[in-house]
C-alpha cells in the first residue's frame, strides 16, 4: 500500500487541478504519465462518445484517461514510464481507480513499467507492475 503523501506533491497538485475542471462529470479520473521523474502527459476521461477508436475497444465508448494520456505523450518517452491514476468522487474524496483490462494491455504494449492508482478515500494507492 502506498500513502498519498508518498506521491510527489506536484503530481497530486496537477491531479487536483484537473479534478476542478471535471468535477461535474459522471466519471472523474485523472492520469499522469511520468518519465524520469517528469510528467510527460496529463489527461482525464473524455465525455465524447463518438470517437471511432472507442467503438472498437471500449464498452462504454468513452476514451479513458489512461488511453488519452498515452495518446498525448511523446512515444519516445513512454517506455519505462510510470502512470499515476486518480479517481475522484464528487466530494473530492479518492476512490478505486484500477485500470481496466484494455487500458492495462495498452500500457503494457507501450512500455509503461508501473501503474500507481488510488484505492480508497483515505488516500491509499496500490502499485501494479506491468
């Protein structure tokens, strides 16, 4: 188990800033991709249902934060990177943000080495090695 205070403050602050922009959405997930201790991409879940890619891979037809984060990142920096994922409830508390099987597979294929994701409202995170 990883405590929230063990995650760099700058990553947490970025996630909170993103939350402020998406707090009215139904699904409030934020992903930050980090390479060599520097964020290289930040994304939140997409509300657009009509993207052709989503019809092929995602049951709910919305692009997930992890996918968008990978899509925005420079491909030369993804290999060996770490993905951080937060899920926020409407009140700002954290909740389970374990990536779905499709996002996990995409991260593995791209070369992400670990995912650290929120698991509880008391600021606990888990790490998954890919």
